């Protein structure tokens, strides 16, 4: 028997099925060890001894390791098959160390899709643990630990912020700077003109492009009114121009573009997209068998393998025609791109979205369809459009009408562009038309839009901040720390988020420099490529950082308290605003010596004028979480009697046949019903018949 160790339990069944009965597949369930909290600063690193790391086993992984060791004793061989990236390589190294496996000879399987062919190929050509990848991951973890521990503790003591980090703080800075742009924006007035021309068949809209042969500018109403008067004169067709526009398909998806597209098209949050993509990669049950539907989902590569392209060529030509296949094009460079992986693509082209729909949930289906169609489209022919531009003029005004006709759909046979054709009537030079439905409107320039998750991820990638595996977790951390909030799909920094950035900008300018952060990422990649030494990179970061940190620690101010103007009734100190788990509250400035918290007075309850049929106390009007009013007992929570506010349903309701208390009308997701007012002491329910309704 051979033991194969993977990261995720979901993969065990799929991979075990492909390998057969001679193999046992078990999961480590992610990382099994992390840096300990021993040594200088609690970093888990011996700073004086070339940053030698000290690791401890996670408490929730002790049982996992115990099980793996038991299986190891029964196995003839142990094979490591963790994910094909730096984190996966590090997990494989930790497993080998804990299980006392020889690093230089233990088989390491690397596959980028969970299919029979890929697993068989990996088994036929096993690798060994790549120590350069391990060193790169370890360097990242050590630097993040040092920054995280030191900066987080400093910020918490000085301004009450919960954490700081090499990637998260720079990402937060971008969001805060956009908010500053918005707050400083000065709006300006401008006007627009709308109109149509009257033709025998339809009345197409015309676009004003020039006034007196100059570019359109209507800053004031007087300018717009002048155009309105000019528009009373008919216009003449002066030019009909036909041109061809060729559109290339976009590249196959990588981690960042998948997250962006899923947000733009379906409003999937980054966290949800990551979760769904992981499911598609690890395997979905199809006819009783788990099947990996897409390739590895943490990648910054847009290339596709020659084997896949050959299969795609056959598929496209068979299903759409030879004219629809074009093959690969010159791809754009992605900052810090590692081309060891492929783009995210389907593992089996015959498993079409139409076929997959019956097996997948709605959101899984949408994401699979997006990946499937974008991959095929990237290899398909260009889209060819015919653009017709009609120019119309009178004495003062020049207008245009544009029509778009698709001559060849190419890649857009999947309707990826989501744009419809715009058909217009046929025009001849010299024809004259009246302008109708004229309208001038006042507008004001708007500030730049707030970033959404998709835009932030795009910026992180463009600036070289973080890696594909960190985009989602970085945004989640900013939300969890209450540095940003999401309102109508846009990210807005909180007061604490803005304060954190301002303080870090003031005292740790280098760390908040985007180029500095990107350079650190480049150095980590160079460690992975064997071009730089792990210790040298950490030392180059650590020495100036810790020297600067120790200086700042002595001079950094403690943010003054925001006072309310009231005195503490218990000790006489000033009351101030504080932040807690549930938001802002008013407490004593002498904390922790005085723990007084001001409680807001409860609103007076409005009496109904009746007594509770269960306990005899007064009934009062209350409101639920949705703001809906109902009648309840003033003796709550000892008495849970409630009823609706409709007087016709009050005392006329029957007594509960089970306990004698009053029956009341209750509501659930499925509608209304009679329930006992003594709930949860009595769980009697009955339906409301049509007569009662």
C-alpha cells in the first residue's frame, strides 16, 4: 500500500478513484505547522542566527499528524501531492520534516488538473521537493510575521488599530487615497443636447459633435440654449462612411481576471469566486463520480498547453467551423507572472456548460460557463464589425449617427461582449431631415468612482502587490479589521482605516510605498528562481526596518481621545468615544482603572390598553428587526406572548388545545399560521384556512 498526501479532503475521493486500491489518499487539511511565537519579538525566528525559523504544530492538526503517522507505518511508500505553488511546496516540506521523510528522494507529485490523465502523468514522472520554492515561501512568512507582529502591536497601543501588514496596508492605502480624491473633488456645471431626426421608417438619435466647427463645450445654459435654437434648422447628410473594425478576443482567465469578471458580470464577491473556483478544481460529483472541472485556480499565467490547444482546435472546428479557430496570439506580460502554470481552463471540452448545468448549482454553473467560454474564445477568430458613420450638418451644428453591424461573430459567438448590433436606416448624401424631440439638460461633473473589489484586485496585480493566492484574503482582512466597509458594491474606508493609513504614511513611509512592496515581491520570486539567497533578502529588509521601528516606537504619539464633554458618574474623569466589538460606544477615559460604559436609555413602551391573556401583565407595542410593529407582553422575556396589530385578530383567537394559552398569528418564510403564544414552552401550530384569512 502507498500513502498519498494531498492538502484538501475533497481531493481524496477523486484522486483515490484514479489511483486505485493500492493507494490510500489522505489530506493534511492545509498547513500543519506555522512559525512559533518564541524568540526575539515572538517572531519564531532566531534573528542572530541567520533567521533560523522555529516551527510549532498547529493544535488542530495534531490528530491529523497522528493519523498520517499511523498510515505511514502501514505504507510501503509515502508520496506528497500538495498544490503546485509555493504554499503547496512549503506544506510538502513541512510534511516531509514532521514525518521524517528524506527531502532529497521523497516523491512529489505535481499536477495542475485533477483528471485521470493528469494524475497518471504525474505518477509516471514524479519530482522532488523544490527547496527554492520552500525558501521563497519561508522568507515571505518571516517578513510578514515581523511586520505583522511589530506594527500591529504598535498600532493597537497607539491608535487602537487591530493589524497592519506588508500587503494589506498598501492595499488599504489605495482605497483611502481614492476616498480622498472623492472628498476633494470640485464639481463643475455642464450642459448636453439630445435630439432625433425624423425619417420615414425610424427616428434615430443623433450625437452632437461640433458647434461652429469646434469641439462641443456647453459649460452654461446660455450655450445650450443657443444650440437648441440652432437645432430648429434642418440638417443635411454630408458624408456616409463605411469602415471595418476587427476585435481580438481577450486572453484566457487567470486568478485576478476571473475574480474581476465574476464580480463585473455576476456581482460575486472575491471570497465567493475563490470558494466556487476551488470546488470546480477539486471536483464536483457527476453521476456518482467526482470530476475536476477546471485546472489549478491560483495562477497568473494566460498560456494554454499545446496539448489543450490541439484538442480545442478539433472541438472548435467540429462544432463551429474551421473559420472560427485562430490559435494563440502574442500575450501581454503580467507583472511578476510565473508561467509554470497554465491559465484557468476547463479540463474536458466535451463537458459543455449546457451539459454541466444539470449537475451544478446556479453560481457554480455561472462560473464554469465563464471559464469555459472565455478559454475557447481566446483561441477563436477575431470578430469583424462594419461601422457606418453618418455625418449631418446645418449652418452651425455637426451631428453623427453610428451604426454597427456584425459581419463575422468570431469569438463573440458566445456573446461575450454583451453588445447588440445597432442598425440604422440607409442614408444618401444630400438628404435633409428635421430635428425633433430636442432637449437640453443640465449636469454636474461627478467625482471618480469608488473602487469595488474587482478594481482593487486589478490595481494589486498591475502594481505587483501580493500574489494571486493573496488577493481574496487581503480584501477579507481589511473587512474583518473594520478598515473598509462595502456599500452598494463599493469599498469605503472607515475612520479607523483612514487613521491607520495616515499614521503609517507618517511614520513608515517606505513600507507604504507601492514600489517598495512590489520590489519585495520581485525578490521573493528571485529566491524561488534561485537567483537570490533567502537570508540575504530577509536581512536586507530586517536591519533597516527594525532600526526605524525602534526609533518610531519612542516618538510615535498616542492618538488623543475624542471627548464627549461629559464627566464619568463613577470617577469624575472625562467620558470619551471608544471602539468595541459592536462599534462605537461612550466610556470612561480612565479605562482600565474605571470600566464605566454609558448606556443609552431605552425608549418608553407604548401601552395597548389590554392585559396579556397568559400572565396578566400590560400588553405593549413593539417592533421587530425589520421595523414591523406587533403587540407583545411587557413581561418579556419571562412571557413571550405576541399578537398582530390588527384588532380583529386580538382576543377573538382561540385557546391552544395543547396548553390553554392564546393562539396567535405567526409568520414564517412559507407564510402565516396559528402558533401558541407560549412558544417555545409549547410548540403547537396549525394552518390558517381560507375562511380565517
